[in-house]
C-alpha cells in the first residue's frame, strides 16, 4: 500500500507541476511579446578552433568528425578521447560501455538533448545502440559542464557525455530537408536510414528519423592458447534493430524554444559467449523494447533570468534467454520491465556581467518488474537539488556547486536498502594570464556519490543488499594552449591534465559466464592517478586542401589500496590499461577526404590478482576512411568507404571476447 500511495503522490506532484508549466507556456511564451535575448551560438567549420579552454576538461566531436574516426555509433565516435576506456564485447551487436578515468561506466552520465539516459537496473548505457544519423555533436566533460543552468542530474556524475541532436534550420525557400542513407559491408551488414525535417510554420517544425540494421555478425578471429594461427568464426552474434525518432519543435528564437520527442528502440540480438578452451558455443539471446517520451523548454530574458524545464517518461523491456542453462526448467528465461518518470526545473540569474547563480531540482521515480520467483520488485525515489554559481574576476574564473542527493527505496517483501542523504560539493577555477594569452590554467575538485543499482542490491542470485554506496573524490590540475595562426598552421591546441581520484567502497562489475549476468562486489579503496594529453592542429596544404592531425595519450594507475596484507594490494584494478594512445591524421577539401586512425592500448588484467593467468595483452588497431561528395540537381551526394582493423590484428577489450578482424563498410548518402 505504501508503494501505491507513493506513486499517487508522485503523480499528483507531476500533474501539478505540468499544469503550472502549461499555464506558464500559454501565458508567457506563446503570447508574450518577444523581450528575450539570443543564446550564444557556436558555428562549427573545418577551420574553427576546438574549444579546449574550459573550466573543466572537455573534448568534443561533431558531425563532420564522425567520418574521421570510422564512427558507426556513439561509442566509435568517442573512442579517441583521452581518459576514455571502451568496454566492447565485439561485433556490430556487442554491448559497448564507457568508463572515464577508471571510475567505471556507472559514473558516466549520458545526456541526450539535456536529459539523462538511465538504466536503474544495471546503471550502464549501451552506447552502441545510439546511431549518429541525427547527432550534431558529442561533448565529454570531466566534472561538470560550463553551463550552470542544467538539470540537477548533470551535476550528479563524475563525467558527463552530452549528445546533442540536430535542431532543424530552414532556408526561406526550402521547407523540407531529407537525408537518405544506406550502409553495407562485412558480416552481412545492411543499414538503411533516413532523416526527414519539415517546416510547418514560421515557428513550428518537426523531424523524423529511422535507422534499421541487420547483420549476421559472423567474423573470423584467431584462437588463442596454443600459439597457432588457427581461425574460428564467431557465432550467435547476429543483430536486427530499429531505432525510430519523431520530434516536434517550437522556436520563437534561440532564447525561447520548446521540443517534444518520442524515441523507440527495438533490438533482437544473439549474445556471443566467452571463447574458453576452444568452446565458443553460445545460444543466449537478448530482446530489447525501449520507449521514451521527452520534452524540454528553455527561455532567457533580458533581465538575466534563464529557465530550463525538462520531463521524461521511459519504459524499457528486456528479455534474456539461455536455453542451455542447467536448472530444473532446462533454461533461463528472464523478463524485466523498467519504468521511469522524471521531471526537472533549473533557473539561473545573472547578478552582473561576471556573476551568475542557479538552482536546479530533479525528481525521479524508478520501478523494476520481472518474472523472477521471489523477486523484491524495487521502487526508488531520487531527489536531487543543486545550488551553483559562476564568477569571473580579472584573470580568474570560479565555478562551484553543492548537490544534495536523497534516495528512498521500497520493496514488496523484506527490508529495502536504507534511505540515503548525501551532500556533494564541487569547485573549479581557472587562471588566464591575459585576455589574449593562449594559455589557461585550470583546476577542479569534486565529491560524487554513486548509488548501487537494482541489480547490485536485489538481483535474485547475485544481488548484494549489503553493498555499500560508492564515494569518489576527484582532483584535477591542467593547462591548455589554444591559438590561431595565419601561415603555417590554421590553429594549434594542446591540453595537459593530471588527475587524482580516490574511491571508497568502489563497486566493480565483473562479467560472469555470460554478458547479462555480473558479479558485484565492493573493492574497498581505490587510488587512481592519471595524465591526459591532447594535441590538435590543422594546416593549409594548398588553397583548397587542408590537413589535420590530432593525438591523445592517457596514463592511468588505478590500484587497490584496501588492505596492505591482501594479495591484491597495489594491484591494478580489472580492465584498466596503464597506457592508451590515439592518433588521427587526414586531408580534406570541399569534396574529398581521406583519414587514418590508430588506437594503441597497453596490457591489463581481467581479475583483481595481477597474475600471468589473468593477463590480457595490449593491442593496436588501425582504420582508414575515404569519402567523396558532389552535387547533382542541387542535391548533395556522398560516397564513403571505411576499412577497419587494416592489418587484421587479433585483439580483445574483454578477455575471451575477441574483436573482429579486417572489415569494410560502404556508405551512400543523398541530401535533398
């Protein structure tokens, strides 16, 4: 009864807030005379200087960069970022998660047009399910973003990955934009997609995007263990997926606008098992049916106020089948349904030209249902409140926030995990020697709190209700250089950030015998020391030809410091390479582009004990891409070819889950 009462209260609050919002929109926004100011707009071109002089370290790629990195999804697009570690289980349908600075995927918040994608069941977002057809830019912030008028959730993670989709822009004589795309290639890949944008009136427009994929996922890999060159074929790695997105936009100008989005994702995939002792057999299967509805409203006034409202409803269904599981039923057939209701309000005020303050408040209700016997059916209310401020004075900029997190949980039987209230401060500062100096020195400190997921606490076979929350303290000190040139180079940017993270009661997810079942444990205390380096430049090769070079390097020492008498004391934590590097180089003009990309990773260990039998070798992977664009009848037509793993290297991100060898992908696009 408590559960039903809590849900009723939540819906009452939600209904009341939505009613106030609709009243506000009708009286203030759609009828009021335009007294607003225009938001800052960043125009991206091939020669624009990357924005690296930010209060907290940030890295960004935009739609023009995706082809440079042979990017097929969001995980591919950010694989070159410093401090980023991708866990990839191989193939087109392999689950792909991201850990930043060794803190784990659960510490990375993924925001889709300002609203966080969440998974209360396991806390990790599969970035391989997010295609790039309608994405304008992807930005990774360590700590918090530059803008303090954000949902409270964006302050509640150690790092934020912000995915921004394309807001339709129309020429006066062209009310319709249509992009038709088709990709095909190795492993039986078939991938048609389209993006349709339509202007309805001066202020209203809509867009629709559909992306369908199918692949058999059968790729060759080298069998490890006997030193031979024996090749085997990866089985049960097929994928068929559909992602559909429909959006409605209203905009009086850039400082007064509203959007509503419906997103549906469906996927049927095989889960390839671990290749152990020449036995790659796996018959496990996973079905996803995900739906979310999301809306956002933003308005800025000339008097310094800035309002941001967001709301979301999500329902995610997962079915997992293991027909070979040894139990009385002769199989493992599990079904899970997650429901989320989310509402957020943020308001900032510019006290002066140099000082801004903000307050953000979020409330979220999550519930998980399943067909498991004797399951607890947990529900969770999460309340987040943030006070933030940004102040500039002379050569200095200061930014800080104080986050309050309050979490309560309920289950049908037994005792739920205890309620939690945590205060989490963060403070950032920069120093710029002069207004036109190319140098900027920055530092930040952040306290953050990561609550155990539903699977961590309540999973029938492996859940651990005594699992402690994870507390992380982050410290960063860095320097950046950014300058435009007029002769030899167009620009040069260099970043260097040293960091120290201290994690107490770190929650480690180690894959068990399959991809869907995890063993969860508190590792105790972890100390992380690291260094991120980045360089990017563009140089004119002729009047029409440009060259670009970028490189990133990361050093990470992430060690267990829990118990000096333990055999794992001072051992590197699982799946954390000490050294990673990435280089990208290419040439391009208005029609043609050619790029080469290489990623290098040192060895790592897949268990806590750094023993030879737990060793996972390092690897290097090289990719190349070429594209050509021309115009016919006023329509832009683009052909591109991508060659992945050029040298057919044998490697794995996760032990016993080999990655594909050499593969090719062809793309065709026409914009009407």
